């Protein structure tokens, strides 16, 4: 996820981060859909979404062994520090 960190001018987008992590791990969309019990079509929609409900984000994070909540927190903490 290091190369997916957002710059100041880039909007935070969870869907893109999840897709990037999936690609980095070399896993398929079909694999993730099976892991979280959803359709591939729903995952494609999710990849386009900047925000995802916490239950779904938790399931995806668990499947990919990635703490997306920490990424959110880090981003917003950095944003808050820039405003000071």
C-alpha cells in the first residue's frame, strides 16, 4: 500500500485502495467475491466508490489482511495536521 498513499491534492478513495491492494497481492476479483460472499459485479461497483460501509470494509480487510481503517485514520490525521 506504500505506493498508493494519497498526496495532498488527491481525494481519499477506498475503492481504489482496495483494488490496488487486491492487485498487489495478485488475487482475483472472483477470489475476493468468494471471501466476502458477494458478486463480482458488486465488487466492481465498490471499486468505484470512495466510501464503503464499515461492515463490508471489515470483511474486505480481513480477507486481504489489510487494515483499511488505519489507512482512513492516517489520511484524516494528516489532513488535520495540514490545517493547523
